[in-house]
C-alpha cells in the first residue's frame, strides 16, 4: 500500500452542547502530539446515544463555527447537522473517504471514557477500517487494556501503534493514545450554570457566551 500524500487529518465529532475550552484544547494538543495537518470538527445533528440537546443543531453548529474561526488548522463539517438521519460515526467516515480518497490518513479523536464504550457504537468494527483512533487521557492515567471490554481490548492490543508517526504511513487501522492537559470543564456543568443564571465566563469562548446570551439559550424558562 502506498503512503498517503497528505498529513493526517483529525476528526472531532460530538454534540458540543455547548463547545468549551476543554474541547478546543483537546483539538489543539492533538495536532501537536499526533502531527496532524488539522482538525475537522463534526457537530452531531441528531445524536442517537443521548437525549435531545436543549438547543437546536443549527445553534450548536453556529457556536462551533464561532469558536474555531480564528484557527486556520480548524475546519467545520456541517453535514451531520444538515442531514435528517441519526448521526453515526461510520457513515460519516464513509462519506469522508469518498470525499478525501482512500489514501488520506484520517484520525478520529475520542476521550478515554468514550473509547471504553466504543464496542457499543453502531458498526464499530468497521470504524477501524476507515480511520485511525487517537484516545486522549489524563496525564498519569493511561488507557489500560484490563479496563476495556474483551473484544475492544483485543483490538486495542493488536492495533496499538508504538509511535504516532505511524499515523501518516497508513490511512486507517491504528490506535494511539496521548496525554492532554486536564481541564475540569464539562458541557453539563456549563448548562447548569447558565440555567441558574450564574457566570460561565472563562469556561468557553466569549464569542460563544455572546451567542448564548443573544439567543437566550440554556435558560430554565
């Protein structure tokens, strides 16, 4: 198999309800740790594994666009928001493969908690044929095989790459881990603060806070 001609592209999907500095820092550090050419943000339009978000998909997309606009290594993919179908990862990866070609290295960015539940994802086995997976974890708390379900633990042991440079040498199929700066910020925490009319400043970008205020989002009434 010939090597991809471009730098690996990170893919960061999520509800982003709302996007915050923890999300942004993960994407920034992934570029540095993994040698990515950039990160494509993919807000979920209709997330099937959680309750209906409090705000619309279009509003969540707008907040992601505002948060990422000043970073030239970030791009935003609106396709899941624009689609009526549930937002599953594998169909999105299949679409991106058609768009970017079979040789482009794609790296799906996930947190350690999300990775531990990967075996419950729709068509999860197909995922590793379409992209690499990069798992972020807290410093000093690496991903342990013993903590994973058996089938996922087997895949992790078999596909783990010792060197992140290997991401550029194949389009898909590997698993890497990286430690990232731990920011104790959650979207749930932010929504609770806003619902109680408390300050969420310094937890998410000012442009997002301005948008939330303008559109009266995350209020109890």
